[in-house]
């Protein structure tokens, strides 16, 4: 039975700010909150707390949690804590129980495996964490007590899953609070926000006539902002509104009674930074309370927002040029508007702002109904940053989603500064910055930024960086060295404009725009256009759901990235197969399969599997091969391919026959495999050459991209010839090509024979040999698909890797008529002679 008696008995609540708390009436839920407090008491440790039965079960983890499955951390079971202890952050007075500083190091949701009370009694609790820093499966295992030992000792162990990070130290990489962004030391010094004094409400101007706002009102809760997903093109359609993308600081304006404040996208109070005409105008709005979403900018003489000028004005503490563009309204006069459609929220916002003079410091961000493409072209010609497109009927949803889409005129994003090269010119300070972004718990190097600094900016920035110097590189891999290179702690974030990314993910022609102190360094990742780039985001997202394929197979860890660089997950792959299933089904159902598996993603171990293995889903069917007794794998329906995705299959390969006619192939495959350096144009010409010769033999022929370097030309057959006959035909055909053009083709497998030529791979036509299935994904960079296409499309220059999984190019291709719909109807018996 849960109780807080022991917790209360240890504390004097007249002296400590910890909550006295009470038992929650939430009941025994199957899941609940978790929190990890970092606690600098007599000895630094981490307190793991799991919600159950109205309290927080608690363990003191002496060395903190580890993402390494081989690390077993001692966790001492201590008294239950109240639920309202979860957000506690501050300093417990010395002399009191647990005296010392406390921060919320991580928090989120925990999901136990089975009944947690029974697991607690048994001494083994398995669970999943969904936090900011900790994810995946974990175990708490009780140790047998030694003779005379009074402590209830357990071990906290990370499961070896996709969230495991052997060899990494999450405690060192992520030392700060997820609640305030502060370190344990800063909380001990009495700070309440990074580099700032304690937060206070700020009033700039008495309330104007209108709805009563006498005196301070109850503080409003911070609303996490809605964020836009980057896409290559602005979406089209009447259901989208398009706004100019501003180049400034995103600010949430909160008005309550006679007071107002401005909060950054991370919830930090920056009211004092913008104190002046903007804060006065907001404080004068006629309302009881309001929460407004907008952006503070400074306009250059050209009328275009300039982040550099904004930075300069902040540095000089100049407030007369700030302009607040308001574009959304989440609350007004006590009513939460977030569920209302965007058009209605904007109408209410326009009415709240009223008529403002053209040069006002408070302005309504108007929207446009022109096609997205036209709008983007227009703003780019004007020298603006880009367009933010929003679904007119969508509610306000915190976090990043597809109902807001941003498309940019130039590439631009935030980067973490990890080092710098000093200038050899007197007075300049900096030659270049070394920048990076976070991925997989590491800071990846993204290149150098050597332009965009004014003399004063460079000097000021160097001064700040010199206060963060470090002995070692913060980047996960070696970076090009330079004279005088200085490493720094990766705390500062800079906005950078650049021309392009290289294939090694290094930025080119980069220009520094200014520091972004509104965004925590740990949130900086590489921005990529979504896989729905170029289409209406809602249309792209809905496409898989439009398919008829449904499955009873449940993916474990659907968010697991099978293609980490491309951010393609298990769920993304299953969505792709749901979309293409009506076309793919005839090529993979009831057909012997071989599988390429990559359980840890394509960057990890990969292996080829032809036969069944223990633990394989019963949705993946088996049959005995009559020639050798080995088990052949095949699938019967969409559940089967869903089971393959769950099993980590990244390529599906097929025999050229069905399970009902194992000895009678129903297709011939010519796989064009070019040597390194052979131009793709030559490979296309080879495919067209094969088509011409097959036409002369009156054999139907179709083509698909391989998803790699070449193309596949297939001939459908009416099953009549056996494997030897089909393979002999394919071999003779390949040899004839080689003899006609020995400088272009080879029918010999060896690499030596292939030098500078294209190998016409006929070996795919032997019994038990396989080729990648139409519409299958490939375990290659780019997460490409082997896509059936038409000959005219090939003639126009279609690349072998033209169709990335989920990309707009792929979605467009699938909207066209199915070029292989009648594949097997075209087949004729193979006749030799």
C-alpha cells in the first residue's frame, strides 16, 4: 500500500521548499510519469522516480543511469515521494534531509511490462522510458541482501536495443535540467534561468481602456510553440495560407491583468531584453488576458527583416527599432483557442490588434492565398528568407508537425559552435568558427564558417568563446586542423546561411548571421526537407493511409531508424509498403524469398537470410524445398510483409517462380551492373540496347530502377521452361551482347573482366538465385526504392536511384498508371532454337 509517512517524517516543511504532497487519486495506471532528479547532496547522485499507485516509487542511483547495456548501476530503493515532487527544482537547506541542490535532469513517461506491483514484489521490473534524454527498455533488478544489510539494493540496467549507446556518457553529454536549462551548480548559486536573474512579471504600461485588467492576474502557463517542418517547396491548394518567414526571434507574448511578458521558444523570460515600444504596445492591448505567438524583428532599409541588425540592437540595448509581428492567438479573455481553426484564430488576432499605423511596432502578420510556388518565388525575388505555409483549418498543435510547413529561399539553420580559428589580422578576432549539429547523442562536425562577421561582432564573439575554452574537441570525429585552433564547450548556438551540403554533410559557402540565444544547443540537429518535399504535407502524410493494405502486425519501436542518415524509420518503411501494396502484391506473395536484414539499421550489421530462424513470426510462412529439405520462406499477404519490416528486413528478394511451380520460372532478369566509373548514361543505353534485341525476339520486356547503380530489364514468361533452359537462354543472350560490343559489356562475373564495362548479370536466373523485388527498399544511402518505370521515362534520363523512400518524386511516380500492372499477362513460353 502506497504511503508518504516515511517521506514526511524525514522532512521539516517549514524549512524546506519540497512539497509535503498527498496521495494522488489517479489510481493504479498501466503507465505514468517518470522523473530523474540530479541531486547534489552529501554525494552527487541521481534519483529515479516512477509513478505508481498515487506516489513516485524512488531509487537513488549512485552513479546515474547509463545507456551502455554492459553498465549495471546500483540503485538504492528509498521512500516513496509524492507525485507533485516530480517538477521540484531548487536547493534543500543544509542540515535538512537530503540537503543540497536538485534539478530535473530528465522527465517523461514510463510504461511497465506487465503488472508493476507484481514485478516490484518479484524483484524485477521491466519498463520503457519515453523521456527527453532516456528512451527504450530498462530493467530494475533487486539484489539479494547480504548478511546484516538494511538497504534495499537494486541494479538499473539498460536493455540492448535501438536506444542503447555503448561507450557513451549521457551524464556528461547532457548535464543540464530539461525544465530550466540550468546546471546543478547554477541552481546551487540561486539562478533560475540560464545567465539570468530570477524571473519576474514585467509591466510596461498601464492597461488601456477596455476590458478590466486591474492588478496582476494569475500567471499563464507557457505553451510550447508549434513548429514548421522544412520542405523543399511550398505546398499548393486552397486549404493552405502562406505567410512571410521572418528573420528574428520567436516570442510568445503573454498578457495577464496589468502585466505582460515575452517568452522565448524554450520558455525563457526575455521581457527585459525588449523593454520599450514593443512591450508597451502589447501591454496596451484591450483584453483581460491573451497568449500571442509572433516574432520580433528589426527591418533593414530595404524593408527586409535582418537578424544581424536585431543582434546589433540587442547588444547595444537599443529598443526603438524592434517590431513584433503577431501571427497566431492561442488564448483570449480566459478562452483557450488552440482547438479553433487557424483562420478563426487569425481573425480574432486581427480584431485584438485593431487598426495599427503602417510604422507601428506591433503588426499583424497577414497571409496570402496565392499558390505556394508563386508565393515562394515572389518572396525570394524580394530577398526575403522564405515562406511559412499553414493549413487554414488546422488547430494549434505544440511541437513540429505537417500542418505548418516552411520553405526557404536559401539554406539556413542553427549550428552549435565547437571551436574557432583566431584571425592573424590585428583587431579582427576570428578567422572562422567550427560548427556542428547533434545526431545520435553525438556532435557531428558540419564545417567552418568564415564570413558574415563585422569587426565588433567577431571581437565580442571571441571574448565569449574564450570563456568557454576546452581541452578536447567536442565533435564525435576528427576535424581538419588549423593554426591556433581553439576548442570550446558546445554551449553557444549560431545562425548560419549557406549554399549547400556536400555528400559528407559539410556546409559550403557559409556566412554567420548571429548568435541564437533562444535555442538550447542540445536541440540543434541537421534540418532536412521532409520526405514529403514538394507536395502538400497533408497530402503526402495521408498517402499511405489511402492504401487498402491493413495489418494486424504491431511494430515494436516503430520510430527505430533503419536508415539513420535519412531519418527513415520502421514505420516509414511499413507506410511505404502499405502505399505500394496493390502494385507489389503480385510480385511477392506465394513466391520464395531471400531477405536482407539490418536489425540495427543499415549502418550496423547486415546479413542475407534464406531460411527460417528461431523466433520468426508465423506471418512469415515456410515450406520444405523438395530438392534438399531446407525451409523456404514466403509470405501470403500484407501481414507477411509487415512481419518482415518488424524483423528488420530492408531488402526483399524474390525467386523467379511461385511456390506452386518451383521448377518453372515465370520471368527472366537481366541485371545491369556497371564497373566503378562507368557513366550512368552508358548504363541507360545498355538497357535500351537489351530492349531492342528482346523486341527482335518478340519477347515482352519491362524495366525498373535498381535503387543502386544500374537497371533491371525483365521478361515475363508463361511457366513452361525449366531453370536450366531459362538460365542457358539468359547466358547466351548476355554472351551475344558481349561479343557484339566487347568494350561495353561482359558476361563474366570477375571484377577483372568487368573493368570499364557493364556486367550483364544473367546468374539471377538460376534456381535459388534471387533479385530485389519491385517496390522493395534498398539497403543503400538515400533509402532508395527499386521502382518499375516506363521505357520513355528511362529514355528521358531517369537515374537508377531516382526514387527515395517517401520522397515527393516517389509519391508522384505512384500516382501515375501502374506500368507493370499486366506484367504476367504479357508472358509467352520460352522457345529455344
